[in-house]
C-alpha cells in the first residue's frame, strides 16, 4: 500500500543535535518541509557516507525551508558517541533521532523486524505533515543528497503550482508540464 498523502502519526522521540538531547514531535514538523532519512545503524559503513553527503547539502535544504532528521533504531546516546568518534559524523548539524523502540521505523514501514534496524528510507513530508514522496533502497546502496534536494524542490514547486508537474530531471527554472494542455495535439 502506498504511503503517499499519508499523514504522519503523532510521535515524541529524542534526538541528538547541537551537543544536546532534544525532544522531537510531530507538532514541530507542521508548517515547514521535512525529510525523514532512515538508515540502518550507527558505526557502519555506508551510513556515514550518506549522512556526510546530506550534511554537505544541509544549508541548501535549510535555504528552501526544509529540515532534515536522520533516524536509526539506535538511541540518541549512541548517536552522540558516533558523533564524538567519527570524522564524518562530527560534521553533522541536523537532528539525529534515536528510535530504539522502533516507533518511527514501524510507522514508516521501514523496520526490518528480524534485525531490529531500519531500511534506507527517505520520506519528504509537506507542511501539512503528509508524505508527498518516499523511496526505500537496498541496505547496500547509498543515496544521493543532491537528488534529494532536487526532489524536495520539485515537491515544493508542485504544491505551489498545482496545475503544473515536473518531468524527469526537472530543476528549478526548468520547463514544467501542464497535464491536458501540453499533450493537446500530440496524441
């Protein structure tokens, strides 16, 4: 079953951010764009490359009004330990949510029950708290933050200009399509 347009359920979790622990709730998502970036586990191999790549694009995402939340089934304390011991993760300034009870991983249908870890799931959440785009990847394949930025920009464009859609490889300023209008005479 698709999760598109599914409203995020209420939640309250702990995150490590800015050298402190902070509560994150659904209410904090509302009114802005958000990305939930699930990854399998701290102290692993592919995960730090993804989180570092995401950090490299974090300022651009914030500039377009989007907050990032990295999420694994580790605790917020393990996130801090990883942050303190990894050169790549030490760069991370966005919130790292701990999900040791698997509340979010289950709600977003990315929990690998047998292993107690999350799949690589990326969820773009609109200002109303609804999932407007998501992708789940194999644990052995890292994601691309530049493409994520492009997708967030496309979702924002479509929300603002509901009668237009973004074709493949669309970037801000590129030509869009208008269903029913751009196809007239091409059938």
